[in-house]
């Protein structure tokens, strides 16, 4: 029975921490634009920025030439 007296307040503290984290994320703008990232994939026009592609290739190869 004494375990219940420990677990109930502990669960309330954990729930309050999760609620605080959720409120912090909402105030920080985490959930402001939920539609655009998923729609960006569908609206991709297939063009590739050559400089960006070369930079990514350079980073993946760690500066080594092929």
C-alpha cells in the first residue's frame, strides 16, 4: 500500500513535466506549419541546384576526388 503513496505523486510529477514540455513546444512554434513540409515533397519540380549537389557530394566523399 505504501508503494501507491509513492507512485501517484510520482506519476503526477511526470505528467506535469510532459505537459510543461508540450506547452514549451507550442510556444516555441514547433507546431505552427504542419502542412507545408509534407506538401513540399509532392510539389517538387525535379530541379536540382548544381552547386548544392556538388557540395553534398564533396561532404559525402570527405574531399576525396573520384
